């Protein structure tokens, strides 16, 4: 790993441990992130995005074996879906636990994505907790497909901006989203 990557990971963890918010690359588009178990940090992201907290945000984790830490009853089909997904997949699960209350939907659901991208995966692994991942834009504005499209308001509102991948100008897209019921029923929300 290069030194920028390593320095960014360490700084992100330091910032999130003290309740700060970060701007970082993910397996999809750039995201605004924080410790998903810290309600005050989550609130700051809602405020920065000018978004009401009744519109839930998703979290990233590094390994599907951690799912049962945050979901009371993970349907078996979830593991199969994660295994066969050929692009980033966010799954909305029922009955979330051990997360900040203001990140969990009013119906007790939470969107979780297992990230396979080097930076966000290593960040989640080393942090040891889920990391919020919400698009780096003010609510209602278009999502930024790369770092250079991110609004200054967002850049100025975070505590740390990751240097890694800032010069990657390729177009990245949001993940697919499905809702997975406890009984295994699947609803596709975004392809």
C-alpha cells in the first residue's frame, strides 16, 4: 500500500473516533462518512446534506460475517446475493441493531453494503465498526460521480477529505439497492 493510502486510513479512523465526519472514496461514488454507531456524528451528516433524518442512510462494512452484529435475523439468501453480485449491492434489512438510532429507518430497517473497494474496505476493517456512506451532495442536488464534481459546501463541511483517488476522473455510479424481508422476499429498489 502506498503511504497516502495508509496516512488517509489512519487519519479517517482518528477523525471518526472523535465523532468527526469524512469525505472518502467508496466502491461506488464518493461518500460522506462517520461512525455509524455515533448519533451525534450521524446528525452532523444530515445537517450537512440538509436532509431530514426520516430518510435513512446506508452503512458500509468489510465482511458479510459481520452482518449479524447489526441485523437481528439475517435471511440466508442475503449471503447468496452478496456472493453472486457482480456490482456493488446495498441490501436493506429489517430489524437493525447496534447502530445509531437516527440512522435506522422508522421501520427499524437499515441499508448495508459489503464494500469490495480497497480503501473503504480497509477503512471498515481497521475501524471495526460500520461506516456511514451517503452520497457527497446536498439533498436534492445531483450525485457527484468523482471527486471534482463534489460541491464546495460539502468539502468545507467535513472534518477530513481523503487524498487517495482524488485524481480518478472516471465516472462511478451508485449501487443497486434491494429490500430483503425476513422471509426472503426481495424487492428491487434500484438496478
